[in-house]
C-alpha cells in the first residue's frame, strides 16, 4: 500500500477545518501547517529566505497540534513574516506522562513582500474538532478548526 501525504480544507461557518496527513505524525503536522498557510497567502512560486525555530508543548497530541499551529501564527506575527513552509524536526515525549514537545523550523518571507497575495487572516487554531490519529500501517492524520 502506497503511503501518501497531503492536506485539505473544509468550510465551517466563520471558521475553517483543515486536515493534514502523511506516512508519519511529523509529516501530518507539516501538511496541516501548509494547509493553514494556504488559507493565508497564495504562496505559489515564492522563495522562503527567512527561517524561524518553532517549539510547542502539549499533554496529548491534540494539544500539541493546537499549540504548534498557534506558535506558528504568533511567530509570524512577531517576526512580521508570512510562513510558506515548515519542517517538523522532532516530536517526542511521553504521552502517558502527559509531556509532549515539538521542534520545527518555519520558513517564510516578510509580509510586506507578499501583501498583495494575502487571502485572509487566520486568528487561531482551536480545540474544536482537533484530532490526531495514527493507523496500524503508520499513516497519520491531523485535523483542527481554525478561527478566521
């Protein structure tokens, strides 16, 4: 069975549902972040010269996912960047001990360079509908609703 990755968006009133999937949990988290970035900006063909380290924590994978996406939004706001890509370096910890952490590198461009390509503002990732699932074959899927 071929293991693929990807992402999609789902409309939800004033919010939007997004899902990312991949052969690993890291890749599912990367894909859901890309889905969120695609809601914000048309990033087709844009180079990403700036990198920012991202860290997130959670007691379970759903909390880790929401914290990760909100850390991306907060860092982009502070750094005045629009992120277009992300690489999750590691997700580690002990779920039973309720202590998970994530390290990633987000890449983007200054917001002033892409202002005419902005589509909408994503205010925050929410816990509504948040889920992180892994199948017996190792494939992972992450879903969350973002507030627009």
